[in-house]
């Protein structure tokens, strides 16, 4: 199954830490280019997540962003630094020895002294694990959306391949009629000019002309490339670059066919082929 390089996914998860939300956007790119935007508290995960993403995405320019909305009701515990309180008490005792008793120390003023109160550090492990697991879910949903778009692209390309095959069959049928049509045109022209033509010489000249205009090789290669396109569309791997190469080859054969044609109908068929191949090429640029 082929996948599109473009896509979007968003997931959320909730916990005691608050709400974590991931967003992932992707556009076309020749190689894999993965960027992260996340709070500093999560930077330790970046290397691991980048490696995980590289194992599940082959091409595209992706931008993943993580947002944390802290839960206001989840208050961290506040604890006094008792060692610092003891130090302050010792300082007060020394002052009292020098200047006399200053009265009982006010506990509230002690607590207001810098460094006496501290917030208990919350364990970051649950929050980091939630970000890790939700990122994996994000990437899974992202690939599902790209797979759905890939199915649409497969249908589009398969339909064009069918049409190009019909045009090749039409070219072959038209090419088979050209000798008789050419002979008839020459006879009519000769009669108009009152010229007597040597049938043997006429046939020889027609054979030489047909050899110069022979397009059987181009048509065979067109069909061969179409078989390769269908084969690539059925693979469960990144085939965008291979398809891009095949589009170039198809276009080359259609151009050669058009340049060799001396028949208006064959030229029209070749132009129709080139239009379809260009439509395919544009869509292939979006395939991983």
C-alpha cells in the first residue's frame, strides 16, 4: 500500500500533570526532514522520538509540536527547609547575645525568608511516558491518514494507466492502417498530376518511409513501463522515487512517439498520452 507524503494528525491525553496535545503536519520533501517543537521539560525525549519516527516514515517534511496545559488543581506540596530554619534560628540567637533579646521570632516572617519554603519536585516520569505513548499513537493515526490518501492516489494512477494502455492500442491500430492510407494518398496525388507510378517502386518507398516512422519499440516500452507502475503501486514500501523515474520514462517514450508521427490521428493520440502522463507525474510527487 502506498502512502501520501502529506498529512495531519492530532492526539490528546490527560493526567495529573494536565493536558498534553500533539500535532503533526507533513508536506512533500525529497528526503525525511523531521522537526520538533516542545517545552524544555520534554527535550530529553527528542532523540528517542526522532528515531521512532524515522522507522515509520521514509520521506516528507514533518513538523511535530507538543503543548502542555498544566492542571491548576494539581498543586505541588510545599515543604519548609528545616535546615535553613535552624540556620536562621542560630543567627537570631547570636544577635540576641549581642543586642539582647528581640522577642519571640515570628514564624510567618521566618517562612517569608528566601529559601525557607520550597515546592516538592514532581516526578516527571509519568508525564514523559504519557508524551512518549501519545506520540506513538499520533504517528499511527498519521500513517493511517496517509494510507487513506495513498489508496485514492492508487486509484487515480491505475485509472490513468488503463487509459494510456487503451491509447497505445489505438496507436497500434492506426499505425496498421497507415501503409494503405499512404499508398492511396500517393495514387490520388499521382492521378491529380497525371503521373504514372511504378507499383514496385512505390511499395519500396513506402517500406522505407514506414521504417523511419516505426513506433513499435516505443509502444512496447510504454506498456512495459506501465506494468512497472502497477507493480510499484502494489508494494508495501516507499515507491515515490521509483514512480517518479517511471513517469520520466513514460514521458520520454510518448515524446518520441509524437516526434515520429506523420499522421494527425497518431499525433493526437500521442498528445493525449502526454497529458495523462503529466497528470500522473504531478500526483506521484506526493507519494512517499
